[in-house]
C-alpha cells in the first residue's frame, strides 16, 4: 500500500448544515449520527504510509468532538493532516489550534458568491462567515507561508457558465478554486466539464467511514450511507492494506457486489484527464497571489437565480437553436422576426411580485448580422422594456430593465438586420439582478419602426 492509496478519514455523520444537494444531510436525506472512536482513527492512521491525509466527513469534520485529537494523532504518525469542511465552525480559535497542530491545507465547500444564493444552497450557513474565515486564514500567511486554502465549488446548471466570475471573486481571498461536477443518485454526474469519452479504470483507495467500515471509492462512500454492505471490511477486523487487496479482487470480478455496482457508475470520470490536464469531474485553478487585505468587492446586488434558463430556448419563425450553454441561434432572414423565446420563471419562496424592478443582463456573441433583445408581454404583442441590439465585434453585454416583472413574460431574441441577412448569435448567459426603477419607456424606444406585431407571428407562440 502506498500513500496515494489512502482516500481519507470521514469521522462523523453529524452536520451543522443541510445543503440542498447533500446525499447525507440534505433536506430529504436519511440523517445518521455515527462518529468514529479515537481508537478506530488511531488504528487507521497508524496503519497507512505517511503522507497527506484528508480529514472530512459525511457530515462536517469540525462537528466531531474529537476532531483536534484526530489531527494530533495523524501528525504524531508522521502524516500531513488536511481538513475539508463547510467552514462555518472555523473560528479564529479553532483555526489557530489546527494550524498549530500542523494542518497546512484546508478546503472549504462554497458554491455561491452572493449571500442569498449561498444561504439557499447551504442551508443554515452564512457566506459572511466564510469570508471572515478566509480573511483570517489570509492573515496567517506570514506565520504559515505554506498554508493553502481551496474553495471546493459544486457546479450547478445556473452557475456552470460563471466559473471565471467565481475565480475573480476568490482572487485575493484564497489560493485555489476547485470546480466539481454535481453527483446525483450516488453514481451519476451532471454539469461535467467536458465529454470524457471512453471509460477508464478507477484508482481504488481506502476511505474510513463514520461507522468504522472502509470503502474503495467516493461512489461507495455515498452508496453505503443508508445501506448495510456486508462486503465492506471494518477497521477493527482488517487493516487498510487488507481492505485494499479485498477491493481490488472485487473490482476485477464483474459479478462481485462491487463489480455489479461499477457497471452503472460514472465516477471513473475522476481518473480520465482531458487535453487541459483536468478531469471531466473537477478542475482546480490556482489564483493570482495578492497581499493580505487586497480583495475584490462583494457584489453590490444579489443575483436572482433561475429566472431565465438557457436550456428552455424556444425557436420561432424557422430559426434554428442548439446547445444549452451557450445557446446557438440562427435567425430567420426576415428583419424583426422573432427567433427565440425564453420564458420567465417565478420562485414561490421569493415571488417576482415582491422583487421590484429587475436588471436583466445578457452576454451574447454575434457572429453574423445583428440581433435585438427585449422583454415581451405574455401575448407577445408588444415589448415592455427598451430593446437592446448587438452586432459582430466580440462579446456584448446587453442590459434590460424590467419595471414590472410578471410570470408569463418572454425574453425575445429577434433578427434586427435588414437585406435578408440571417443573424447568428451565441447566448452565453442570461442573469437577473434587483434594479432601481427605470425611466419611463417611450413607445418609439420599445417598438422601433418596422416592429412585427403578434398577429403576423402567431407561430412564435410555443402553444400555437
């Protein structure tokens, strides 16, 4: 057994948060309270080769009452203890104590850069706490220059296109950002970084679980949570090396309990690198180093997520649409003809009726012709926001202000070019923020000369 065969130690199932995507402690998860004993952790860390060893949890590691003792035990056996946590319990006192023990790598799970979005994803947590933690860790760089802080960011459909923005936000606050696809149903992924192609073999490692059993991989770590898998060895009956050899035999047998589960599993994608040197599952970005105290500003407005969805573009008037991020649109040659519609979505927990005016920001790259973007009322008979236009010449940012958002409205992309030229445009994102009330829209601004009324474009309506 080598150091790279050690997956990590998950010490407790208890958590202080209930994250929406969490298989272990999410809103619909089966919540358990198993926690490893000091003796079980000592046996594991004393039986594996010295090297970096990650302390995590199917809950949160810092909820373990023996967390500091576990770290000291690992350090005493010559390991470099590392910590994965949601960060909410990383007080200055706790931080000082784990740094004194010898922890030099800390990963904090954070998936949003707006307080409200963070709150809705990591229920029970506050982004302000994380920013304070990062600031305190940054201040410790002079004492611990080898300290590395990483943000572990699960990618969702509505955040996938924002990776560069997230990188800018964390620059000056942490050292790295690790973007990760979202797993679901134990064995499947979504929001992959690229198509991984053909399957490759997995690298089996040994993880110690809060119930004392050892697992061979992340997939089984998830799968075993609410199942009693008798073929998983317990740390009190087997050494980590014996467990690893046991797992290798099971993996080689396609009819074994492990082999049968592997048939439906996508976690092999972790071990196949693409041309950019990272896997389809995760990409880690090292951020520019900035002095302590030099950080980007917090967003001045909080984004409204899910108001428009790129995956729901509806084609109109013989337009062609493909892709979901970006959405590639080829319009009809007819000037002012609608090409694509995006419906507006409401959120019962945060109704649009209570939101006030909205700023809608569209990132678009026009390859040919010219396009116009606006918001149309539910009947598509008129625009209710001033139309903005974009032509070729790099990425365009189009901003619309919607004074009275209402369910049933449409964001409309239409061909603005004359002379029978079809437009070609890639819509990279449609994001929505609270806005100040806009000035009154003049009719000529909302409906330029030549506006095609609903009556001549009945086919534009998706229910027609």
